[in-house]
C-alpha cells in the first residue's frame, strides 16, 4: 500500500493527557522541513518548520516547567 501521507509520531507526553503534538520525522530527510500538528485534530492545519527551528522548539519545551 502506497500513501502520500507521512507517518506521524506523538509527543512522549501524549500518554499523560493534555495538549500534545505530533511530528513526521521522515519528511525531514527528504525536504528539510518538519511537519507538526495538534494530536487532537489530525485533519487540521499542519505547521511546517525548519529542522533547526524544530530543534529549538524541543529545547524550549524541555526547559519549560510543566
């Protein structure tokens, strides 16, 4: 089965409830862009960010107090 839809992965915090995101890492290797979406709305809009910007978002999220 072939599909144009990327394979999405949920944030590790998804198991704890709350607001979570999904990302499609395979897209980075072919486009240099990381698609990010709301895990609660998989058919909604997708934010496209550069790999460097995504890395910055991860660092920011890891440093935030939850």
